């Protein structure tokens, strides 16, 4: 990364792009008809993070999300014992 640009691999095939655009066009026809350029831009700005969230959540579900239970007690760097309490729901905030 020092002085080099990393190139992102294309993950969305041309056919998948067309499918997504078709789905979005259908969704817009049913739910989000904009009358002006300003309304269209506002809808796009509102929909952008929702689509990103859906894609990110779907991708994370396929990451495995395997349990990492290693026992009831684990040594803590402070010298005490860390106690397993349970699994908790987490939220991810990203760009």
C-alpha cells in the first residue's frame, strides 16, 4: 500500500449488475417515483446506505460467523480470569 494503489477485484458480474439495476428499477416504479431531479437525488441518497447495508449483511452471513467459544474462563492479560457470559448481537458501522 505504500505508494501503490490496491485494485479492487470485480465481484459483481455484468449479468448480476443488470439484474440489480432491473430490480431497483422495478422497486422504484412501485415505491419511489420522483417527480423532479431533486426528488430523484434525495431518493438515491436515502436508498444508497440501505442497499449497502443489505449487501454487507448478506456478505457477512456468508462469512461463517462460527462460534468462538473457548471455555468458561480464559486468562486475561491483566492476570485475572475472563468469564464467558454469552453470545451477543453485534452491529457493524462502516463507511
